[in-house]
């Protein structure tokens, strides 16, 4: 059985303000949860291999390569020209911005 002090500590870690009635309630509730979980200590897992993925799915990786896109084919050339005309500074046909780092 968890003590009142342990429940108060857990509540403090979780940043919960509990009344005395709630502390007593959670004292029993949390104790029963921990008792139930402790039953797992009795399970024989000696011959069970650890698994991390039961579906067999694997991550698919691709090379992180820059893809040259012709922006004029994505948007109308007039739209591109209007946007570039409004930009304060251009470099090689792109809008130049200040470095982030």
C-alpha cells in the first residue's frame, strides 16, 4: 500500500493539487494498479524472445537529394514573374533571404 506521503509526492511530480479525500482515494487506486502490475513479475518469459515490431513492417529510407523543380511548370509564368518582381533581393532566379544560422 502506498503511503500518503508517496501519493503526495506523485501528485507533486504530476503537478496535481489533491485534497485529502483525493489523496486517500488515489492511495488505494494507485496501490491496486501497482499490485496488478506486479503480477507480471510472476510470468515466465525465459523462452520468449524480445520483439520490437509484431507487424514485420520496416522503415523505408531514401536518399535525401535536392530535387530541381521548374517552378514555372508548377505555377503560371506570369504568377512567378509577379512574385519575383515583389522580392526585395534575387539571386540566380530565386528570392534571397537572410541566413538563419
